[in-house]
């Protein structure tokens, strides 16, 4: 029994040692239909109305990296942005989580990484929830509402409420 356990642990060590760190990072997500897809590519929102201001977001996924470009507008439309912020995120996807989208429970994906914002150039921990709805044949991303924006968080700090606006893969 002891020999089998030692042999098993030795095999596990060699398996982990032979894999590079890059091989162990997962950046795919499960969709609403249960498909596992890569997030790679450009995803865009339409003009999002927050009453006092408007936003337009672009998510550019490339491997384990994500660059989010956020344009903010104070006018009635998303023309001539007043401010632009870029957030660079190195991330990996973890297990799934139950989240709420428009009052319905959905199976979403926990995302963890490090983010750096162009506004202060400081790095910080990034915990987010991504849900990809592919029911219509088009991949549509919804992401979590952070706690400091009024969203509810899981016991381990991931958003469990999703913004209702769609970010569509091009």
C-alpha cells in the first residue's frame, strides 16, 4: 500500500514537472449550451446608458491576456468620448459559479488574474465572472458587477450578479 502511494506521488510529480506553467493555465470558458470555447478575439458592447454617463467597451482577448478599452461619454450618445481608460489583464479561468442575469440563474465562469489600469498604472488582483450565452448562434458575453459597484459577491470574492448589457464577439 505504502509503495503504491509513493509510486503514485512520484508519477504525479513527474507529470507536473514535465508540463510548463503555460500548459496549466486555462483560458477557455463554458458557454450557456455547455460548449468550451476560447475567448480569443474582439468583443464589443453597444452604447451603454448609465443615466449620468454612457460607456462603450471593447474586450480584446489574446491567449491569456485581455485588454479592455472603455470609452466614457457625458452626452446623449456615444460620440466624441470624454475619457478613455485601458485595463490590461493577465488571467486564467477557474471553476464555474452560479450567477444571476436579469433575475435568472446561469452557470458562469470564475476568472482570476492581475489587472493594470492606464489611469494609475498599478497592478492589482482581478476577480471577475464571465457568462457567455451562445444560444442564438452568436457568442454574447456578460460580466459581473463588482462589489464596489453595488454587486453581490460569493464567499470567495467573485461577482454573482451580472450586468445586463451584452458584449458581442465579432
